[in-house]
């Protein structure tokens, strides 16, 4: 049985994300901001996330120790000078400080006293968002004129990843095309026809000579 397919390359404009480390990545159309956030979450955030969680766990552990080291006695007393005598709790904190509070506020008062001395770390998500915003200012998004590629077989079209070539010879990304044709040949496909569309480009590298804008490679394979 003989089957046919088409491999093609065509001019395409991309959003290129230059990361703070100098790497350049191709962002999906209209999703440069989302791409940057997802890349940062995958490659940059985990170490920071672990550090922030460790800080919070350490603070919570110290708070538990502070609570355990606080002494609470109950009796009658005044919450403020001249106030009525009532059932209250007398707290002696680990640092020697004393507090007189309503009985229902013992845990809250112990935590408040600890927090004044040791402020609670900023929530992890808030710190991560702050770190991302700082990282984002060091990245940049640029328009890049390049090429995309695809493969059509059995009525289905799929994208072929050829990277984001910005330099090419013979008016085409020749290296990337040959690499893909070699892979297709190894899979049993034979080249039977080539067709192209041509156009004149605008921009700094524009010329009066037309150059390929789309090239189609008709392939055949017998199974």
C-alpha cells in the first residue's frame, strides 16, 4: 500500500523569551507571560519554596516551644488598673514578661507576645510572587521572525519542532530541513516532489528579490 504525506516549513513570527540566565526560549503564540511563569515555577521556584517552608516550620517550632515554656495560673484579678475584679489568667512568658488576660485569650496572648519578638515569616505564596516579579524584570520578550514546520499524514496535521532558527542559508533553514528529511528517510519516506510559495519581506533585511515563504515536501512510502 502506497501512502503520501507532506512535510512543510513556513515563515512564522514568534515571541522569544530571553531568560535572565541568557537562554532564549520560544513562547507559544499569545502566551509569553504564561510561558515565563510556568518556566520559573518549574526551574527556579522549588529551591526558594523549600527555603521559605523551612523558615515557616522553624518559626512554628519556636512558637510551640514558647507556648510550652509559658506558665499559666488562674485566679481573680483586674485586666487594667481600676477595672473590676474577675476570673483571669496570669501568664508568665519564657522571657520573664507577665501578662494578665481573659481566660479565653491565653493562647492568643502567648502567640501575640512571641510574634512581637519574632515576626511571622511572610506567607510562602506571597514571597514566591514577589520573587517572580523581581525575576520577571530581568527577562525580556522580543518578536522574532523565524520558521515553523509541520507534517501531514492520514488527514492529520502535527507540529514538527525545528526550534526557532533565526539564521539560515539558501533562503531557508537548510540545516533543520535536512535533519528532518533524514529522519523521514530513515522511517521509509521518499521525496517525490517539492513546491514553494515566494514573497518579499519587510524589515532591515528586506530586498527586492523574492524568497521562499513556504516550502512543501511531498513524500511517499510503501507499506
